[in-house]
C-alpha cells in the first residue's frame, strides 16, 4: 500500500460524507461535490494499485507497457499519422 492508495481512500470517504450531508440538507451542489470527490478518490486508488503492481511485478509491467505502446503505434499509423 502506498500514499496514493491511502489518499484515494480518504478522498472517497470525504466524498461519501459530503454526498450524505447534501442528501440530508437537500443541497445539490454538495451532493455533486461529494460525487466528484468519490470519483477522484477512486482514480487515485487505481493509480496506487498500478504502482503497487509495478513494484511487485516489474517484468509483467514492462511487457504490458510494450504491448500498449505497440498497439498505440499501430493505431496511429492506421489513421495516417506520421511517426
């Protein structure tokens, strides 16, 4: 577990609290702000999970990055981009 995972979880909890408070008070702006915090917290937790995976499995991470890059290059060439 790293700082991104922990911070993401904290942001999600904060977002759930804001959403609940917005529901209780009938404040749509607070509800929306809470939903945004929940999504951004989930993204940050995902980044943390990827970092943890990369640290545990460096060879698999390099292979996945190479495949992604190769696929990206092939798709760009197919659309007429010059590389």
